[in-house]
């Protein structure tokens, strides 16, 4: 069974998508946690 270059690329794309989803989620979570911290710091000034 030989895997063509096209199939391999498609699998790679899917892998990138799967890995990107948690990264985007943690990024959004980080921003949501940062916003109140920035707001509180500005309020205190």
C-alpha cells in the first residue's frame, strides 16, 4: 500500500487543524483572563 503525496498532505493539514484548535482556544482563554487584569490595573492608576 503506497501513500500518495496528496494523501499525506491532506493528513498533515488535518493534523495541523487538530493541533491549532487547542492553541486558538488557549489563546482566547489567555486574552479573556488578561483583559480583567489590565482593566483592574488601569482602574487602580
